[in-house]
């Protein structure tokens, strides 16, 4: 393998094993105040996804579909609510990754309980009991 290709492969591998900030965020409609509360293992990636959807004027988030059509993508903003700090700089195995996912899921539940983003207040659907 050529040195450049080998270096790119090493960098790609290091990136894949490194942690990006993870946690809970909301997408808020600035026109009507409704929010969608979500969790992510990659907060910068989630922010970039919204920015990409706004630039391309395409929406892939089903919960936002009607208001996206009515107000356009420019009516939505990304707001980070909470972040989980990784214990290490890289992930050692899948079990560790699963542990972080469980933390994100638990944090998401806490924020949903706190904000109650349902009905007129938000786009989330209440859990069935």
C-alpha cells in the first residue's frame, strides 16, 4: 500500500474509533415554538444533518414534515441540551459503545419527561403504556 493511502486508512480508522460529543438536542421551530427532542451518539453530525437539510430544502425527519412544508427549513434551529463526556478518548469494544448508547437513551428520556414535547408543545410522540 502506498504511504498516502496507508495514512488515510489509519486516519479513517482513528476517526471511526474516536468519540464525538454525544448527548441530547432539540430541533426548535422558531415560528411556533414546537420542539423535537432527540438523542445522538454524534451531536456535530446531527447538527450538520439539519444544516444539510436546510441547504438542500429536503427534510428526512418525518415528525417535522408538515411544519417544514408550511414554514420551510429556515424556521428550525438546532439546540444542544445536554452532553455526555466520554470516559476515554476512543472506544475499545462494542460493549462500551452500547453502554454509551444506553446513557444517551436514559438522558433522552429525562429530557423528554422534563420538556414534555408533545401535542402543541412538540413533535415527539408519547410512549405507549
